[in-house]
C-alpha cells in the first residue's frame, strides 16, 4: 500500500473511533426513560449500523475493482473508509437540528428514531455503491461518494426547507413523518448510489452519468413533498394514521429508488465486469 493509502487508513480509523464511540457510547450510557418501546428502539439503533457495514462488505466482496476484492488489505481499507464515512454522515441530522441524545434516546421519539435509521442506511448506500467498478485509486471513491452523499444531504435540506419536517418530527413527534423521511433516505440513497457506480473514466463523465441516472430522486423528492403537505399533523388531525400516512408512503418512496437501483445496477455491473 502507498503512503497516501496508509494516511487514508489512519484518518478513517480516527473518524471511526470518534463517530461510533459517540453513537454506541450514548446508547450504553443514556438511562432509558419509562417509555414503552425504548429498549427495542435502542437495540435496533445498535443493529442498523452493523447492517450498513455488512452491506458495504458485500459490495466490496462482489462488485468492487478486481484488484480490491482480491486483496484483503484493500477490502479492509475501503471497509474502514466506509465505516468512517457513514460515521461522519451520522452527524448530519444533528447539524440539521435533531438531537440523537435528546430526541432519540432521552425522549424515545420514535419518529426521530426512524429518521435516523433511514439516514444511516441511505448514507451507506451512497458510499458503498461508489466502490462498484474499476478506478485508479481511493480518491475516485471519495469523489463519487462526495457527489452521492452530498446529493442525499441536499435532498434532506430541501425536505426540511419545503416541508418543515423537523417540527413534525421533534414537536409533534409524528411517527408517519419519520417513516416517510426514512423512505426518502433509503430510496434516494439507492438512486444516488447507483448513479455513481461503474468504471471510472473522468470526473466530468462521472458527473454526467450521475445527472443522467439520478433523475428518479427528483420524483422521490416531489412525492415526499406532496406527502408531507397532505399528510402532516394538523389541529384537525394531530395524529395522522401510521399505516396510510407513514408505512405505505415510506414503502412507495423506498421502492421507487430500490427498484431503479436494481434495474440500472444490473447494466452498470454488467458493463463494469
């Protein structure tokens, strides 16, 4: 491994320790309130990152560059890089105004918990898929990851600005809103991920391919804005139905992205093989 690759490993290890010690440290140290479902929520929050890491490992083992998947050192490097990437991304909801410690753990807010679950999975999708295909080095993965994860963050920001979703999550504690947000993150994460997958040719061509393949994310965003406007809590309906206003829209939003990723991903992987 080169010196710059060693440097990437060191930075990734430091970021991993800081981010995930924070995450799991809060899960362990925060005293559970007397709220039904708090223990189950904590357990899922401990498992969700592990599922995300497992997804990354499968992608690296099956669809990364041949010189990566056939060399344990590079699989380890990109796995560590992805865990650090996802760990850094876990702070984005906090930067948007949510509190993992207060909203999720202390208050056992199920809406915020679902939002965070979807965000972690969506963020990992954006990075893991950046590893699909052949390229000249780690910086290619970083460029593609910044493009895809940055786009997912933009979708998050737009949803908040257009629909004021955080008030519904933190003040109204509307479970349906949290479920829909999770669906958006998973669906858009899948779309943005497959949009940067494939063999590297140039930065310009990567951006062009991304714009060509990522259009379903616009449909997901517009659908989410419509759902948020028509299904948000109101004085007349302070608790929208979880099934019709939360679970079903979440599945629709997530499946749009996942189905597109499977269809488009098949051609991308075939071309990169």
